[in-house]
C-alpha cells in the first residue's frame, strides 16, 4: 500500500475538481457526499499505509515516494516527493480521520446555504494542502502546503464575505500569517545555504556534525519558530485565531482540530534534530509556549461568545504543545496534538450544534437549560469538557499530564508552575462554559426557547464518534507509572530523540515524583471545576454583567492587544504610507514623471507648428534652408 501513498492527497483534490466542474447544480447531499467520500477514501488509504508501516521493523519505517523532479536551478534541486514515517503517518490519520467527520457534520450544518458547493470545494482544498504539508519529504513541499492552508483559511474564514467583519477576519488571518511565513521562508534559504539540501533525511546526519549551540543552527531554529508562531497562533502573532471564529463553525473545527494551527507543532517536531542542537531556541520555544498557554487561558475566563472561549482554549493548548517541544518532549507534544484534535474537534462541532439549535445565537449569557433540550449535544460536549480539563481516564489527562511531568523533569519548575496555572484556568473556563450553556434556566428570548431543538443525526453522529475518541484516545500513551505501556512513545522513538527518559521512565524514585505531580494536576483541575460550579450553578449563580471590575474588563478586552497593535503598528504604518504617497510618490516620483511628460509634450507642441500643411510655407522654409547652406559653404571656402 505504501506505493499508493500519492492517493492520500489526490482524493481531496479530486473532490475539488468534481465539485468545481462536474457537480454544478447537483443536490446538496450529492455535493457534500462526494466531498466527504473523498476525504474518507484518503483515510482508508492512510490507515492501510499505517498498517504497512506497522508491519515493518522500527528502524525500517521510512518510505519516500518521488513523484517528479520539481525544481532544478544551478546546484539547487527539489523533488516533489512524499514521506511516510511514524510522525507523518500520525498526522495523516488525524487530518483525514477528523476532517472526514467534519465533512459529514458540515452536510447538515451548511444545509440551505447558497454557497454550499463552494464551501465543500474550499473544505476539500484545505485538506489537500494540509496533507501536502504533513506528507512532504522536504521543507519546500511542506512550505507549499503551509501557504496553501493559509490561502484556504482566508477563503473559509471570510466565507460569508458580504459581512464586513467576517471579510476582515479572513484578511487578518491571511496577513498575520504572512509575517510568520516570511520567517519560515528565510529558514528554508538558510537551511539550503548551510546544508546544501532541504530534504529532512539528508539534513539530519549533517546537522549532527555541528556543535551544540552552533549559531547557524540557532538561527535556523528561531526562524522556523517564527513561522510556527504565526501558523499556530503563539505570542505575539496569535490575534488572528480568535477572529477566525467569523467563519462557519465546521471551519473553526477544521482549523483548530485537524489542520493549520497544528502545522507549527508538527514542523518543530519534524525538525527536532535541529532544535535539540540549540538550547537557546528550545528555551525560547518553551517560554513562548508557556506564556501563551497562560495568557490565552486567562482571556478565556471571561469571554461570552461560545466559539471564542474555545478559540482562546486552542491558543492555550497549542502553548502546552510548544512548551513540550521546548523542554525536549516532542513525543508528548505530538501526543497532545492528537488528543486535542479529538476533544477540540468535538467541542467546536458541539458548539456548532448549540448555535444551530439556538438560531445562530453565540452568547452563552443568553443560553442555559439546554441539557434537556439537546441531550446528545450535551453528553458529548460533557465528554470533551472533561477531556480538556484533564480528568483521569480521558484522553486529555494522559497527554496534558505528560507535558507537565516532562516540564518538571527537565528542571523547568517555573514553567511547570505556569503550565499548572494554565491547566487550572482551562478547567474553570470550560466548566463555566458548560454550566452557562447547558444548566440553569434558559436566559434567551421566548422565540429562541421555542425554536431550540437537537441537531440532526448528520451532526450528532460525528459528535458521538469524537466523544468516544476523546474518552479512549489517550490509552495508547498510558504512562508506565499507571501500569500501562506507552505505545505512542514507542511508535515515535526511532524518529524523535527525546531528552531524558520516556514518561514515567525507569529512573529510581521517578514514579513517586510522578504520582505527586499527577495528583497535583488532577487536584488543580478539580478545584477549577468546583469553583466554576460554585460561581455559575445554584442560587449564587453569577451570570456576570461585564465591566464590574478592572481585571474583568482587562481580560474581556483581551489585554487590549489588538488596540495596541492597531495604535502602535497599523496606524503609524498607514500614516507613514500616506505621507510617502503624498510627498514621495505624488510629489517626487509623479512630479518627475509628469515633468518629463510635460516637457516632451511642450516640445512636441512647438515642433507641431512646423507641420502646417501649407505648400508656400514649406517652399519658404526650403529656400531659407538653401540660403543657410550656401552661406555656410561660402563661409567655409572664404575662411
């Protein structure tokens, strides 16, 4: 099956072509069914390739498929080629599996939308480019996918472009990602200059020849991380992701769970052999990840839009993944990436179900009491909430706990404390969201209450599948300290060199320390849950009216970061551009160009007078010319 690797991205591309050129005017179910079937076919092929790799010895789990020689310029050559190894295989399964469920869900969610067919074209294209990103065997193919998902995010976030706010959100995502992408592009140039190749497998042995902390390696890693901060919404380039909620909810689920924002984490995990050689770069990655995790989590504490709470949750959870990468726990980062895809896909699709049942209402202050009205949505949403809060037994517990454990084990106690605080905030804001949405009395209008209903099976069945994955998905990475076997670590170990032992590895005394830290992690989550319950349930319920305190205003306004960027960067650039346009472009450049034009025009006007069209004038001019020539001749002879 590995010889059929190219079929994995080919099927979604085929879906794009079919829905663009063949299925015009066809029924919605056919259009959506074809789009979903194409992604489902990719998942089947990916699963077959996974089992093919699984049957190989660990050291032989590497397969490259060269399609054609893509670029040859001088001594630079780049192949259009795909890579199947343990890391890319995990990403392929996540992208195709979760995306398939989102496609099925979208058939019900987008029913009746006038852009239904276009939506599924964009959705298939998104999956195609994400597969290019994770399957490429070199940085250039990865970059094509990287730019492709950026394009698709622009198209899908601004899908309802007649609304100015939604169109602006799409442009914001596109432009902010260009900042990070420029860093990634510079990194590719520096990689080629340093190693003479951009192929992952060729770079790795050459990188080992460089000493620990080599300046050029640090430069490459920091530039790569610049790209990751844009695509995966880390400080300071995170502000586009909350605004990306302007798109249809399935788009939010696709961006947050299966595509795009996970690209930065994947890229760093793929480049682990470079980052492990640069302690400075790893320190930067760890601190940015930890601070982003806490920063975004605090903002999520008071948001009132159901999707924006989840958006800031994603930014925070991505921070956990980068924290893991920064302390050398790349496997833990990828593990959390996988479990996060399950429960965050579930939570976003669950929020879409709520919005669908609430007649497009997104303010959780106007919800309440939906538990009995939307039981399937409630129970699946509860599973996702428990998973992201880190309750033992569910997927999020295993991956989040491993990140906190590996952070502590690497002697980054301050970073561990920051991560633990972010975990507390996560449990609090997620149960705040759950209680305000599904418990208590309904706080919306009578018309909304009358309209509230459970979503159709096309939407609830994907929720149930993701709920099951959110419940059991973490057991493949069960720590040794709990008597399990970390199959996930074992699968990635030939590819990713971890710092230190695996989760709960066999050092003397380590299990005891891990039990203590595990207990602290669970205890802090339970405290967050109980605090949310005391605030938002029962007679003392605080469905807050915003603006009561300065801290609440600060958090609700997201630390005014957008306003700071607008006043310190955007407006000065616009003003400088206006000055440049007025004095340099119009005054100098246009003045010079227009002056030359005026001079030529004036000269032409003078010369034009010579061409009168009157024969007598031409005769006089010829006579005068003859006299002048004769005069000049006589003067030269006599002289």
